[in-house]
C-alpha cells in the first residue's frame, strides 16, 4: 500500500473532516487516536485486547526502544511489528518530549542532543539524522522529526531559540530521510509556544520541506485553554489541507473536540491508560475515582451507557475491591474501559462528521470531560 492521505468527507458546519492515512501496514481512519505504547506495549493490555477495542494505530517511543532492548535486537527480530506482534500501523515519537521531561539530563546544541541515560547515567549523543535512522530501522509507518521545545512559562527568546533549533533539525531530518526509498512517512513538528509569529515561522520552514504530515507540538503544557485554541487557529491557515494534521499529546476530550472542529486529524495521549492504572475512570456522566468508599457496595457498571467488556461484566464494587487489593486485574479491566471509552468517542466523531452532525455530537459529549466526579 502506498503512503499518503485522503480526505473523505468535510462536515458542512465546521472544519471537521474524515480521512484515511495510507501506510505500509494498513489504513488509519481519521480523526484517530493512538494509544501510547512507549516501550512497545500498551500497559496492562495484550495486543489482542487492543485490536478488540478497535485501536487502529499505536505510538511507540524511539528513545526508550533505543535504550532498551536496543535497535539492533529489534532489527534482528525482524523489525518492530514482528518483535511486538502488532500487525497494524505504528507511529514512533522521536524523543523530543524526553528532551523536555529529562531536561536536567539533556544538553542541546545545534548538532543534536546529549542525554545522560535515566537508566544508568551513560552519555548518549543523538543527531536528528540518527533519530530518523533509528525510526527507519524500527520499521515505523510514521516517523517524527527530532524537535526541541521549552515550557509555556519560558521567555520569548527561549521559544525563539527552540524554533530555530527545531527548524534546523527538521531540515537535516528530511535530507536524511530522502536518502532512503521507503513507503514510510516522515512528519514535521511545529513549535513556538503560544507565540503566533513563531508558530508561523516554524510552519513556513516545514512547508518548504514538504513533509508527509504536520504536527503541532509543545502544547498542553499549562497554557490556558483559550491560548491553546488561539494557537490552533493561528496555525490553521498554514497547515496544508491535503496533509494529515497532528495535535501531539492532547488527551482531554473537550480539547480534542475543539481541535477536530478546526480540522485536526490525529491525537495521542497517556491520559486514558495512566488514569486507568490510578483508578480514575471516564464515563459519559463524568469521571469516577473508583477507590472512594461510596462505590464499595455499588452494583452498577462504571458506565451504564458503555458496552466494553468491563462494563458488561463487572460492578463498581468489584472494581473498587480489585483496586484496593492492588490486583493486576484492576489495571487490566480499568484500561479496557478507558481505552474503549476514548476509541468509541472517536468512532462517534467520524460517524458524526460523515453525517454532517458533528456540532450536535460535540454538544452531547460535553459531559465526558467534566472535572467533577460522577
């Protein structure tokens, strides 16, 4: 299957659209959500369970896989798809977020980034070309360029420097990628914080390089929601219609719905899986913190409107018991529910766009992201 992107339908009332991302390992219907499988696995689930839930694509982290088990081993095992036994598309993150999250251990230069491994302190130097080659060797369907961003609270000059470094790295990444004839895709990442001029400058560089897709990175880091939406609006005129648009690391349903309204196509986040393991469950009526005493004798499922395996078979009382006893089954059943909830919302989003009723769906889902407990 050749690579590319096709727009299937546009909502008549908003900029929302459905589409297809074409990859060597199959199609991804958009808008799409990628469960996070940083180490080559979605925590607490088998890939058979993930397929049953309807996941189309997973996101792995090339930095973590580079450290353990190592690219050479994965290549020896036939590539990442074969090694983890996942037949569908894979998108690999470049390690840019690890530069941010491990900032005391990372030193940035124009040439690349030097990490002190969080595992053993070993010094590792990665150039943007190295990161492209790591992902090519993994066999990812969609590769992300190495990027650099700073906290929301950083100064204008710090954001400007991050954009300059990211732009240089992306130029070198594309040059390296073009050395290989492959059906894999390379997507570029726009940075610039919430500064509209910097975002435009970053996107202008990306457009000259003609990436297969375009991502908005460095958001969801504490900026007010109004600034998040304004940043998306500012970037929209520069994002090519014919290419997929990715909002990185965005997991709150209300933010996803707003982004889809503006025509964004692709999302990922640890929110549903990480919250599942800490006992926070998402429902159509708000979130549930299952450890609370009030659920000790509650016979109801997590969500009476949900058709996932967990909700069809188990009560809140039982799930609370499992969580309180720290049983492994607690993480499994909670993760099944939370991922089903997210993937089902994306199924509904695609159906609503196709029937020109996305606005109505958006209004009806407003309860799904409430901060107060059900």
